[in-house]
C-alpha cells in the first residue's frame, strides 16, 4: 500500500499539485487519470522519487520517503518496477540484456541465474525466443512487453506504469492491460498506472484517482465512475471517448 497525504508541488511559483491525498491499494490496479497538464504525471514522478514534493507525505507500507526520510527511497527502489511511456529500452543491448539490467544493478546473482530469471520473465509476458533480438527489431507491443518483463524481473512489491498503451493499437492495448492486471493479482503488487486510455479505466480500473487542475477531484472504481455526478470527470470521460473514436476512424 502507498499512502499520499496532502502532497503539494510547485514549479517556480506555479502550484501543479494541490494537497493531494490518496491511498493506492496492494494487489489492485490503481489508475491515475486526468487530461494533459492536470498534474497526474507529476504525481507519478513524485511517487517514484524523481521529483521531491514541497509539502505533504508519501509512505510505502508506512515507510516515509518525503523530507528527511528520503533516504528510505534507496531501499524502496529495489522493490519497484517501472514501465516508462516509451519503454526506455537500451537500443544497443539485445532484449535479454535489457531485461537483465536491473539484476546487474541490484543483485549479486551469477550470470546463469540472472539469465534464467530474465528468460522466465520474457516467457511470462508471452515472448519466447526474442532474447537475441534488438529493440529496433520488435513491434511496439513487443517493446512494451519487454519493458514489463524488465519491470518485474526483481519481483517488485510496487509497479509503476506511465501511459503503457501510448502509441498502441486498440487490440494490442487490451493485451497490455490484461497482462498488467494478471501480473498485479498474481504477484500481489501495488500497481499504479498513469493513463488516458478509457478502455483501461473500464476494463482494469479497480481504484481510480482523477486529477483535475492539480487537485484530486474524484476517487472510485470502474463501476462507480459510470454513475459519477462530478462535472469535471464527466467532461473528461466524454472528451476522451470522443477523441478515441476519432483516432480509430482516422486509422
């Protein structure tokens, strides 16, 4: 479980997060949604320690990472898996070495053991016999699955994903959604996904945080969101659905 209490973040004099409080639950798919510029990406980066907050508290299973307790982040990072928006694979390394990279950083396992663990994770994301390939030889969906394999290679307690369906066609996006949901429940992780994909919201959103103009405007699950009376949320959902329909018709 990750608890956020009164988190505030400034960029110069602009307040981009305003006293955000939320609980991200263990063993569930937690989604952060909101339009571009709402502050959801800043919140995600604050959670993984890339951005220090100016006020408030963030705790991973009661371990504080804000203020003087930032030193806890060094240990917590070993328990994190992160899937970046573009995948962030190393183009100069084959797939197997990309997946093994966190093992080189955080473990003292032998090469054979690390390779076997990496191959296991690739099989778990339904990628067989691709370890020798380079990222440039993979499709967009395959790159995302390699990134997920790398993110789970250390058996993390916490999994963070930034727009994992960005740039993917609808069918591939569903595959990624289902995979992330399966892994979350299989390993009992606290999974937090930053997304604008409404299919993700309605298919896998077990706990949803809606950020609007730097504030937490709404919180609930995928069933409650259908009956929301929050005007800002309903406008966001309508706009997102309309934009998705236009993109699908164009493609």
